[in-house]
């Protein structure tokens, strides 16, 4: 489970509640907002939107989130436990 948040106080409060539940259930998660905030620190949040009227992340943020998700799954040895098929891909395949 991966979580991303922003500086919105209400969202942060809600994410903290979800994180407490995940922790109590021993669910692995990563808080990605600090990574994204650092990785894209030279851009305003609006510059990272998919378009000026849409606050969803753009291609570069999504690509970075995908890479971090892949790295987590790889670190957890998820791929070594999966049966290798043609449908298993690496981050390099989507670059």
C-alpha cells in the first residue's frame, strides 16, 4: 500500500488515520509525498498538474510514482515470488 498526501491539513489528518489503521494491521506502505516533494521541489504544485484545470498529477509525477512502486515491490521480493511470464515487465519497459 502506498500513500501520497499533500500539505492540505484535512487530507493530512485523514491520511494519518489511514496510516494508523495500516500500521495496526501490519500492512506495508510508503509515504511518497516527501519523496515527490523533494524530487519536484523546483516546480509549483500547479506546474505538476495534468492540465491547468485538473489537479491530478502529470506524466512525470505518475512516472516517478510508478518507479517508486516498482522499487517497493522489488525490495519486498514480490517479483521473485511471482511466476515469470511475458506479462511481467520492468520500469525500463515503460520509459
